[in-house]
């Protein structure tokens, strides 16, 4: 088929340089491209031969582009219309373009494979439709000609005298079989069968013999050689009559060649349509709309479906059945949408959920047939997985935004919480400089500074614990302990805060001893944290209850108060990181919002659970902690041993730290404790002073520039003359991995900054002991 018969591709584009993909794909598919710059210019080509496909390039303004698409759709209603060149990043929706008449939308840059696939589909569909139209027109013409021929008696008429084997025919009959006029007067029937196509002769003769034997009408279709050497299709019919004792078969023969050829072309077109219909990956179905007594669409029946229909819907044996009989919960808006398409004839593209099928679909629907037709063709794709992915991505984006917001709030809160203890420490230092002669004032200031420093260290410790739990670096140190002793230790830790707020504390411990195998420091931290929260969030003079009891094979510890309470919707969120539940009337109590998150993590590491309950705002809160009790098959608890540490006498010490203020402070503290403690500012100076002074204990900073504390320790341990020197690591890192590394480097002890006086005294007592 030549290109003019197939049609051309119209490319509407106002850009100086058109996308080469269009010309490349059109040339590959064998179509010419006519390029115009506007819809107005395109209207000049409405006259035949017309177009097989229209590609409309994006103009840069979506409203103008949609208007242009509407004009093209109105001017070329049967031609497929594709919008191309839309920007990937855009601030408008593409639905108006589909409503304007576009069957598909391609983004820029145009993908050659996608354009090729789309173009081949629409061009083949257009060519198939055109071919089918032409075949139907040819068939109709053939039928008209046959009717005219019969009306004018332009048929071959014949009669066969069976007894004498003479076929008397008219001239047209003889001409159809290639016989001369003289043969028309009485040639034997074999002369006529001799002209029949060899493949059809046996069948034609058998039909004649059967009709003669049974006395039935004769009918046969076969090919004969025409005057120009081509094979012509003939339809021969006859009836048996009796005349003067002889049987005569009278009939007529009709040339049905054109009708046969038209039917073959129609069949070929139908086969092409069916092949295309069945090979599409998208689901395709033709439906018939059904209406209720009021004329409203209420259901539809499946008339035809392609093989992909089942994969996209899961509906088996759908042809001939209604959708409501297969999916009773199918939503009514589907009937309304398809009913509107059937009524108006306007195609529609949309994305919607079929909840009854549990799927999301991208749908294109158009009416089949003229106005009044109730048939609609539906082309659809199951996009459930993509839709769920989009929803999940949207949820993740919301979660990230929420996490970013909480992180920002946390950093602001952290800055505020760190400044709170720093302010009184700085003020206390200034006061100490001015009130040197007032011991009472100095003592009061020192108490304040101690409390604020403890608070600051507590904040840092909580942050480090959170970081270690997040990285899975928390290592519990479980031991045998009694529940009541652990609860009392936690109460003792929180008593100053409880008493300063004038709260009453009701402590209820079990009568029987309950044994746990747990980390006493971490569990004391958990219960103390709950008590501190109860004290902070209960108005002055409140009541706090701590109760412990057995519940089967679990220990249950309850911490309750009559404080500000927790809203029901926030009971679970209080355990999230960096979360603080606000009170509608009371000012916040400060803090980083990590305490309860840390509590839950530590409890989970012990195999326990913690829950929060509250009747509501200003109705108090209840935190219930459950921990597994030690089994009866556990070995007996070891007897407690109390080791008394000898207080060391005056020692020769050395403080090594590149931070001068830190070194001077520690040196002065050691001096007040009765020891000699000179200072070194770097690793090289430390090695010289160790060699000359031979200190008993060296407090050595790890993170010094140039020569680190590890380097100094390595040099000391490599010198046999310095075997008696004990090394104490001073660092801000206090994890198990950090302690293991310092031990491997040759340190005898590990202190985390800022080190307390008790920790320093304990280390000196251990390292100075002869043992």
C-alpha cells in the first residue's frame, strides 16, 4: 500500500527546530511528515488525502496549547492526536490536555522507543480502520452490482438435459466457462467441469451427483478460468424438473468474484484487528451500558475482552456477564462515567480506584458507534503497585519532613538546655572572684555550680546513651540483684528533686524478695528517670506513688502521680525521640525529650516493656514497667562483698592536657587533695617530664594534636625504665570500644571527662595500692 493511501503524519510545532525523533520514527514506519507551525495552518489541510496521525508540540502555555488541541480534534475528529514535548518539571496538570482531545502525552525529551510504540499502535489502528472501511465499501458496492446484474438479467442461465447430457446455456454462461457461442447450444456437462479449477472440480462434481441422487436443489461455489486468464468465482444453483419422461436440471450461474474478494479483504482486516486487539498489553473491553427505569446507568455487560483483561482485573469468563454480577461492590461512579461517555460521545481519560476489585486504574474510554449507541470501548492499565508506591513515597516524605522539624526543634532545645547550666556556672565564677573573703557565699556558689555541672553532665550522658543505643553499642552488665534494693536506690537518687518540690512519696515494696538478673545501673537510671518526670510534671505539693509487686513470672513496677497528665492521643508518642507533650495552660518543664525514649530502649534491652496511661489533662499519669524475674533454676545469689579501698598518701602525679584551663583545674584539685601534680601541655613535653620526674600516676589526655595520648602511652610502655608508671586516660569518649582501645594501648585506667572527684579518688586508690 502506498503512502498516499495510508495517509500522512501531521506535526504541529512552532519551535525553530523540530525534534528529530518525530521525523525519524515517521520515516521508519514509512510515513511522510507534514510540519505546520499552528492549528490555523493545519486547518488548511482538511481536504483529502488527510492524515493518519497528528503530533502536537507543546507551545509553552498550557491554556493556549489545550485550545489548540481542541481545534485540531474538532477539525480532524477520527485522527489520533498525541501531545508531545511537555516539560518533565511542570506546575500544571495534564488532565485538561486529555479533555481537549489528546489520546496520549509524551514528555520532553521525546523518547524514540516510546514514540515509536505509540505511533505504531495509532497508525496501525488507523490503517486497520481505513482498510476495514474500504473493504466494507467494496463489499457494499459488490452487492449493489450484483443486485443490478440480477435486475438486468445479467446472469448465466443454463439447463442440463440429463438423459442426453446436453447443457443448453446463454452466451454469458458460455463465456464465463471459456466456451464459444456454438457450445452454448448443447455441450456436454463435462465441457463445463473442464473449466473448473482443479482444486474445486471434485467438490463441484460431488455436489451435482448428490443433488441428482437425492433430488435436492443443486448449489456449488467454484473457480473457473476467466477470459483474461484469471480465476473467477462462480455460484451455481439449480433445481431438478421432469419433462416428457426426462429429467432436466435448470439453473443459473453468478459471477461472485468481487463479492468473494471483498469478503476475503474484510476477513483479513478483521484478522488484523483481532491480532492487534489480542496483542495489546493493556486491558481492553467493549461494554454495553445498562439503564434502570429512570434512565440512569446502573450496570454494564461485557461484550468483548482481550487476553490482558484477566491479568488487569482478575475477572474470569467475563463476556456476556454484567460487572455487578461479578463485583457486587463495584462503585456507582464507574457507571456514571461510562454512561456519560455513551450519551455525549466524548472520550475521557482518568485515574480512579476500583475498591471492589482492590485496584487502581488508568482508564481511557470512548463510545463505539453513532449517537444513541450504548457501547463503550475501555482501554485500561492496572497501576495499583505504582499508586501504592506513590502513596508510600508521600508518607516517607511526610515522615522526613516531620523528622526534620523535630530535629530542628531538638537542636534549638539542646542549645537552650546547654545554656541554662552554663549561665549560673559563669555567674558563679564571677562571684567567686569578687567574694573571696566570704566563705559562706563561696560555699553556696560552689553548691550551685556543682548542681549545674551535674545537670550538664546528665544531659551529655543521655545524648551519648541515645547514640549508643541507636548504633547498637549499649552493652548491659547484668548481675544478681533484689528488686526492692534497686527501687530504693532509684528513690534515693530522685529524693532531692522530690523533696525540693514538696511532693509526698508513697513507696510500696513487695513482702517477698524478688530477684532479677539485670544491669543495676541501667535499671536504677530507668526508675529514677520516671520519678524525675513525675516530680517535674506534678504541681508543687503533689503525690507520687512507687509500687512494686510480682505478677506471675514478671516484676511489675508502677510509678504514678497526680500531675498534669497526658492527652489520650499522645500516650504512645511520649516514648518517641525528642518528643515533649505540651500542656494547654502550663509552661514547659524543659529537657531534650529523650528521657522516655531512652527508658523504653533500656527496658527493651532487658526483655521488658513499659506503657503509659492517663485519664487526661490534669488527671495524673501512670507508667507501668514489667521485667522478667530470674527463674528458680538460676544458681544461688552470690554473697555481697564490700571491699574497702585504702586512701592513698601523697603521690607524685603528672597532668598532661593541651587544654590549659583543664590541666590547671585538675592540677589544682589534685594539689588540694595533697598530691604533687605538675602539668605538661603536649606529648613531647610529657615524655621529657615522665623521664625526669618518674611520677607514680600520669593523667593523660587522648586527643592532643601532634603526639596523641596513644602515642605517649606506646612510648612509655616501650621503655623498661618506666614500668612503674601508671597511666590514666582522660577523654570525652567513654564507650566499651573506647575503653578497650585505651586498655590495648597500655593505659591502666580510663576516665571520661569531666571526671568527678570520687572517680579520681577511686582510680588513685586502686593504682597507688601495692596490690
